[in-house]
């Protein structure tokens, strides 16, 4: 069982690496293609937007497909997309190749999570999901830094070949080790969007979009905004990205324990407020390597610490629609990542790349406001309920 889960984890690791590594090699791509750093950031936008838009569509239209075929297809398309990015000669074609890679990611990641849950008994599903999703957080700590080093020591195309190899290895492992997994009951796209009618769900998803737009507005251009601390050295940047990923891993694991003990509104608010303070100080902390390391650790920790309580809030609002709302939250996260390329480019034009965190702070504050509105709606619905609902007490 665990060998099968680890193969799925390798797949999510390749998807996560593809999601995060472009930010680390953005200057090299910009110089090579002869386009501005803002335009190069669109490579991240297109990948994430493709994932966000296609993920619910694919889930609705391919429910009757065997899971193994969908997993293999997703990783193969991901590999092809990265190979095309590495070999295509022009900016426009490379941009299109990122949409193809996003399609592969949209096919693989949601399918991997549901497949992991089906491979184990109900009482072990939480651990199975944690193992598979560890591939994404692990990609921030290992995949993106390794890819950044490859890009700085060889060339940025080698980084994309590295991601393609990871995807191919995952596909080979799935082909050999994963048994046939039956398809899941079909759920129409309209039914998948039905939870959005609940304002509590809507404002929770809006919190995800706003908060992560703020976080990734700065991450998309992290190589440029921290160039004073790194002196433009790719290996130093990779070390900082490793620290960011370490903070993300600690934040993700710690939030899981805290969510079982405290109301989710406390954890969400604390993560957003601390991240906001961190971003407010970044124009100062991004000047020196030591302070930059602290800032990136706090940034990664707070960003991933909010993910678990936001998911928990969605589950407890309406447990019967938990699978649908968690899928929508994943799409909301990638929608935020896709928007970050545009917001980052706008922020650079307005305040400059070294002050970009101040522009990103606007979205973080709006995310805090949205979370507060969701909390108020949850409390109101709890008060209006005639029967006790423990799911609403977490707020």
C-alpha cells in the first residue's frame, strides 16, 4: 500500500516542482527569450490558470475513465508540456506549452488524492492523503531549489527536462505498481459548482483567492525582489527557496495539530496577520541574506499554515459537499497563483520590485476581511440553527 502511495507522491512532487520552480529561474528565462521579467511571469500565470479552470471540468467529464489511465495521461501530458517548454524557440509557443503542462497537472493531482483515499481503509484515509499531498509541500523544499540550482548551473531548459524526468518516473511507477482503480460516480459540473450558492463557502473561497494572490504576487518574482540578498546567485536563491519550503512544511504539519485543538478562525487570522507583518517589513528584510532567510521562513510557514484550517472550515460548513468544496478550494489556490503574474507585474510598475510585498499586502488584508465575513456568517447560521452543529463551532 505505501509503495503505491509513494508513487502517487512522486507524481504530486513533479506537479509541485513544476508549479514552483519557474519563479526560481525567471531571470534566466527572461534573458534568454529577450522579454521583460513581467512578461516572463506570465508563464506561471498560464500554468496555474490552466489548472484552475480545467480541474473541475476534467473531474466532471472524465469520471467514467479508469483512474489509472487518467493518472498516466496526466503525468505524460505534464512531461510533454515541460519538454515543449524546453525546446520551443519563441515566447508565444512557450506560453502555450505551459497551458499544456497545466492540463496534465489538472488531470493528475485531484485524481491522485481520490485514488489515495480509495487504496486504504476509511480509518487511514487522512494519513494516505497526507502522504500524497506531502509531494506538493516537499516540492517547495526540495524540487524548486534543486530545479533552481540546475537552472543556474546549466541552463533553464535543463530545469524543465528535470521536471519532465520526474513526471516520466512517476508514470512508470504508476504503470508498474498501481492496480486498476475503478472510476468514481459521475458528478456534473453544475453540481460541483452548487456549493458556491452558500455565502459561507463563497467567502471562504474568496479568502483563499485573496490571501494566496498576495502570497504569490511576491513569490512569482522572488528572484528579482531578493536579488540584493542573493547578489543574483542562483545557488543562494535556491537555499532561500529551501528555507521557504521548510517553513511551508512546518506550517502545514503544525496547522494540522492546531486545527484539532483551536477554532479555525483563530489559526486563519493568526497566519494572515503574521504574514501581513512579514510582508510589511520585506522592503527592509529583503536587503540582507540573514533577514531574508527569516522573512522567507515566516512567509512559507504562514502561507501553508492557513491551508489546513481553510479546508477544515469548508468541510465543517457542509460535510456532504466536502469533496466538491475541497476541489473548489484547490482551484481557488491555483486561480490565485495565476493572478499573481498579473498582480506582480502591476505591482512592479507601481512600487518597484523591491517594494512588491507592499502591493501584495493589499490582497493579504482583503483576505483577512473576507475571512472575518465568513466567520460572521458561520456564527449567524449557528445562531439561526435550531439544533447544535459542532461543525459550525470551529468558525
